């Protein structure tokens, strides 16, 4: 997904900044990281308050194998399939991700 596609996907949230990181991209809104693009997949930030909503929507949490060989879970979740082509629904999920970023900063 190129940067223009990402700006379009997040347009309901407002202006975003895109920075390269981890071999992927970080997506920032109001200076806070809100999402990542890892191996071409958009992942939205969640926390203990919002993660159950992502899980209930059928999203999967980003995990990776650590250097010690254990699975590590990151606070990022896949976008619900129904939100990828529905800007209004995507805006709802993007706001949840941004709110998780705001809570993490506090």
C-alpha cells in the first residue's frame, strides 16, 4: 500500500504523517503513532480497553518470534475486513487506534 492509499484510507481521521520504520511504515496522527504497515498489512494500535473490540470484530493481534524463540505480542491489530472498503467504518476503527495512542501517552 503506497502513501497515497494510506492517506485515503485514514482520511476520516484527519491528516496523517507516514514514516519508515521496522522495514515498514508508522502512521501518525497529531504526532502519535496510530498504526503500522508491516509486510504490506495495516495494523491499528489497541490497548487493554480497545483490544477486546478488535478481537470481537475478528481481527488478529500482531505477533512475532523474539530472539529467544518465544512469541511476542505487540499492541497492534489487523483492520476488520469490512472496514477496508468502507471509509466510515474505517474512520471508527482509526479513531479507536488514535484514542489508544492518546491513553498510552497519558
